[in-house]
C-alpha cells in the first residue's frame, strides 16, 4: 500500500530525506533537525504535488532556528490541502509569526487546527495573528498555551476572539499569566461562541481574591456574561486557577457554570471542606458529566465525605481522577463502595497508585 504517515522524532539528524512521490498525507517531524533541509527551497527538495497532498503537519520544537522557519514559510503556500498544523514549542515570537504570515494566510480556506503554543507571541504577536486568521472560516481549533499574552495582551486576545468566535470549537489559552483585572476584562467582552465545545483556561488567575466587594461583584457579572456566551461548552479545564480559597466568590460564579458539561477539570485547586460545601450547594447538577479531574486538589481523608456527597448528584460520571492527593487507600475504597452503593457506575477511579479496575 501507499505510505500515508511519516514520523521523525527526538533529535533526528539533519540531512536528506527522500519520500519521492509517496502519498504521505500526515507528516510529523517533532524535535527534529530535518525541517531546514527539507523545506528550504522546497521546490527543489520535494515535488509540488507532494506538498499539495499534505493534510496534517506536526513540527513541534523543530523550527527553533531561522532556516527552519524560512523553509516552512516558503513551503506553506503550496500546502493547499493542509488541515492541521502544529508548531508548538518553537519560540518563534512575533518575528517568526510575521515570517509565516503570508503562508498561513494562504491556508485560510483549508486550515482547521492550528497549534502555536509555547511560541512567546506576546500581545503584538496576537495582533498579527488576528489579522492572519481573519477570514479563516474553517478554523475550529486554536491552541495558544504559554503564548506570553499577559495582562498587556488582553485587548489583542479579545480582538482575536472576535475574529474566530463564529466557528471556533476548541480553544486553549492556558498558561498565559492572566491576572484578575485582565481576566475580568476578558470575560466581560467575551463574544458569542456558539460552536465552542472545549475551553482550557488553566494556570491563569481566574478565581483569585479581590480587594473589595465592588470588584468582586464586577467579576461575578463578567463571569455571568462569559458563561452566557459559551452555553454549548462540553469540556472546561480550570487547573490551577485559584479556585477554592476565596469562598465569598463561589456562590456568585458556581451557579453559572455551563450546564451541558461532559468533562470538568478542577485540578490543582485548593478545595477545603467549606469549599466542597459551596460546590455541592451551588454548582449545577451536570446531567451529562462523565469525567471529573481533581488531580492535586489538596484532598485528604477529611474532605472525602463532602466529596462523596458532592459526587452523588452526577449520575453519568464514569471517570474520577484523584491522583496526587493525600488520600489513604482505605478512604478511597470507602468512597468507591459508597458511590457504587448509590448507583454511580464509575468505570475508572484514578488514584496515585493505579486506576481502580
């Protein structure tokens, strides 16, 4: 049969790689030195038909040097059927994005998934990206994890959201050092995103403590506006977002979580017994929730009774991840037995040791 997938990983040496006219549609060159020699002067290295048939291209951490980006910039306009492009971990910054801009613009009619995580784009890079993606009606997935957005980049992020809002389904803006004022501004301006199904806000200061009641109320209003625009959301990731310590804000934000969630991650939260009582009282009884992540949520045996009471409402729950918590095996067994006695059919109870069969 024809070769359809080619993968090179982990510090492969630079050199000639001949694939001839094989029908390769998926190419992965992660952590590789092949990118510069393959893409530079691509008309000579590879045939034009070969580039045109590529649908998926993963160059994670493979374009860190200038020649790799230059070669990719030359080749991109020829990849007219490219649907997935992963460029995570290349540290290209705004300058590198500008170099790729014409090629990315040429892919507006085909590109469906773009990963620019860990590239240090910053506020200026996000402004450029918003212009590049304007008119990309097929783009449904965008990853900007660790893009160095920061508080100064929230205006650019809002502008980008407005550009992709009608068609985006999967958005990752985790690890961007967004602090409370910037988060409030972002939520207050969040556009209607009717197709958004998966959202990652992890490792941003979403639920921190405000200095005044008025500011806290302003955040609550912004959160309510935000959640009213993501009503079709199915997966929400809130790892390390400071959920828990600020008990006063919980009754204001918890009732407005999207009711259709199937997956929720509250990993690295700080959930005391009091916080669990608030979650039990105010968080919606998600009828479709199948996966709940509580990795490193500072749970101990003391909080497990409140957790058990909380979980009983989620009849569709199948996966519960408790890894990284200081919970004894005896307490885990009691929790598992109690939930099963209540009719909760857990398929996977993950603990620090190993999943429960």
